[in-house]
């Protein structure tokens, strides 16, 4: 409309790369790469996750001190932004028994990532198995799986997780198992509905007509369809597991002392809320950044894979 | 509709039976309650006597049935630690938790519905992006850490609000925000998506073409329809919030049933824990049942399936 009369109807000039696209259809890989580099939340999320993963893997090299080593003569030293009671040995200060806070925060990333990842694997396996079989077989199987999902949703996760920890004793393994056995509901719900749609696709019917076995159809024909949604839910559930572990450890029903878990560090710092609030601020900020990065990565991944064909 | 109602209610009842059986067997198979009651210095004879007195020597399913029939009448047994009837302990505290839960869900709705509506009027606008930004931040903020930071800033530094107890309405302000904000991202996104869909529909175009005032179109015609799924999601979230109240009540020393369950777990006081699990589960089941029936009533296609 704003174009001068003489140019009406003519196309705006194309840039070099656009002309190239006109002549040569870009390969799917190029298209994917472009979508990735235009998606800031995906990029930011990926960079932060890789950074935290790097810190967790290189913890022995990065940590200035042993995270378990107590030094009662150096209790509650302040971090670097305080003028007084700060010594250069401990950049982020020390906790109530004189352990180097920076080292504990660094090792804490291992605990969060380990618990988040392994319990996500367990819950992902359970949820996908239930959801795919409900969606593929339908009928009775679907009814039973639906009932199991609804029963699971009716259980107050946090309270039941706490009771399970009381009954089986608190340890890293118990926390991972409890979270893994409880957080599969979203996997099951989404996998079920996607499988239902995929079940009636032409090439799935074709495979059935060719006489392929049911496991073969599920693994080779159905599974590629659910894979991208599966990864997105996996990120959500990993973030969820990390937050729940922190909350459990914060209340004393999770990982036990002296393990450097961010949730447990918050628990130990509670009594120093008034005079050393940074003891509370730092582990929580780490948790926040990690969960934010995982969520950004998941949101970005959903956008990147959304219109990708299969 | 009647058949659908009956079917859904039956499923809801079965869910409650399974949940209660699971929690009961978990606590009775994996631990010996007689040991908990007897305490550390008890000898073998005392433990045997307690086992007989409480009926722990019977098979688990017999114990479950006798527990469940009494629970139906509102009798959840006696607390191992306080030696008080569990139902009395819960009755005295459930009001606090309900107040907290209701105010938290109201807080979440008051924030998320206007924000979602404004975001939907102009998708991808500045306001929409700001709302999305806060949703992303809110979803990543650990509830209990947010509560602790609020205590430090609002309670300790600025001294605006009391930090523990439940004697006045001010005591509920921080817990309400801490529990409520976590539900806002989900509710806001649903309001936004619903409003965008409704605003694109034919009857809104008709209302606009008739020359109705924009605000009237927005609130009287559009929001009314877009809000139905939001309300049913809010009902589900209310159920989740009761679970979340454990952490919040513990942090703010708000003595509702969330705090009670924490206290009971510290003392392995299983009758109390079982009763609270059952109450939370019933709330969730009843709320989702009501939401489902409401949806089926508003959209008759659902009940025909």
C-alpha cells in the first residue's frame, strides 16, 4: 500500500541468500540449523545447560577446596562483596562448619543433574511404556492405563514421596527411585494421545498389512513420531525432579548430610537467615538458573521441532 | 448425562480405594508400627503386647478393611505420638490450610486472568512478551526458595509482614503469594490461548459488527467462554496446592494440616500421615470429578463418547 504507483505488483528485491533459496531448495539440515539459530530461548538454554554440565563434570578441577573439609576456625566467612570477615581463600565465604561455599555449590550441580537425569530416565521409561501401549492397543488396555494414570494423579506426590523416604530411609538412591516412580504421569498422558494419532497413519497401516510384528511397528513406525514430544516432556520432568529433590532435601527428607545438595544447603542455612542471608540466596539462585535453563531449552526445542514433518 | 455421572463417580471411588490401600500397605508392610509406638527402650514383651492391642498381628488386608470402614465414618484412629484422635487433630487445623489454599488460588486467578486476557488482545505485542517472560521466570523459581527470599526481604529487612504464625490476616499474605504464584504461568497461558481462539470466532465478529462497546465484547462475550477451561484447571491446581502447602506451612510455621503432616512424618506418626494422604487425594478426586461433570454439562459432546 505504501509502495509508489509505478512499483505496484513488483516483488521487493531479494537478498543474495533468498535468491539462492529460490534456486536451490535448502536441505532439511540447513532449515533446522536456521531454526535453531533464530531461537534464542533454545540457544540460551543450551549454553547454560552445557556450562553447568561442564562445571559438574570438571568439579574436582574447578573447586578450590574439598567440599567436605570442615574448618571450625573459619566459620561463616562472608563472600567477596562484603568488606569485613572476608578472606581470599573462600571467594563465596564458608558455611556454619567452615566448609568452602563455592566448592559445595560446584559439587551441588552434580547432585542436581544426577538426580534430575536418572529419575527422568526411570519415569520416562515407565510413562512411555504405559502411554504408548494405551494409545496403540486402545480398548481395555487404554481403560486400565487411564485408571493407573488417574490414581497416580490423585496421590499427593510430595507427601507420598516424604512417606516413602521415611519408610525406606533417606539416601540418594531412594530419592531417585521415588521421584522416578512418581513423575511419569505427563509422559504417559502425552505419549498416549500422540500414539493414538500415529496408530492410524497410512504407513503404519501399511506395515500392519505387510505382516510386521507389533513390537516392530511400535519401535520402528510409532516411536519416531513420539520422539520429539518425548524429549520436550523429558526436559519438563527433569526440571520438576530437580525442584522436588531440592524441596525434599530442604525439609530433611531427601539427600542426607554432608552431601552438597543445593536443597540440603538451604536447609542447613535456614538458621542463619537473619545474619548471613547469602547462605540462602546462593544455592537457590543456582537451582533457579539450572531449572530456568532446562525450561528454556525445552520451550525452544518444542518450537524448533514443531513443524518438522514426521 | 446420568450414565456419565454414575460412571465417573464410580471411577473416582475406585481411585480412592486404590490410593488408600497403597498408602496403607506401604506403611504397614515396610515398617513395624509397634516398634514406633513402643519407643526405643521397650522390651520384646511390651512390643508383643502393643502388637496385640492395636491388632497389628492380624493379616494386612484385615487391618486395612477395619481401618477403611472406620475411616469412612470419619474415625482415622489415634495418633501414635500425641495419643489423640487423628480426626480431632485434623479438624482443628484444616481451616488454616483451606484458607491458605483458597486465597492462593484466588491470587493466582486474579493475576493470571487479566494478564492472559491483555496478552491475548494483542499477541506478540510488548505486553504479551512481558507476560511470557514472567511466566518463564515463575515456572523456574523454586517455591520454597522464593518463600525464604520473601521472608528475608519483606519480613526481616523491611519489616512489612510477620514471618511466622497464623494469628492475623497479615500472616497469610506471604504464604499466599508463595503458594499462588506457581500456578499463574499455567493459568495465564491457558487464558491467553482460550481468548485468542474465542476472539477469532464468528460470534465475536457479529458482536463487534453490531457496534457493541469493545469492553463489553471482551468481558461479556469473550471472557465468559474462554474462562471455562481455566476454572477447571484451577480446580485441579487447588488439589496440587494442598500438597504444596506442606513446604509453605512448614516455612511460615502456619499450623495447618500441611504442617501437621510434616510434624507427623518427623515422628513416624503413620495414622496421621495416612489420614492426610487420604484427605488430599479425596480433594483432588472430588475436584476433578466436579470439573469433569461441569465440562460435560457445558459441552454435552463429552458425555456421549
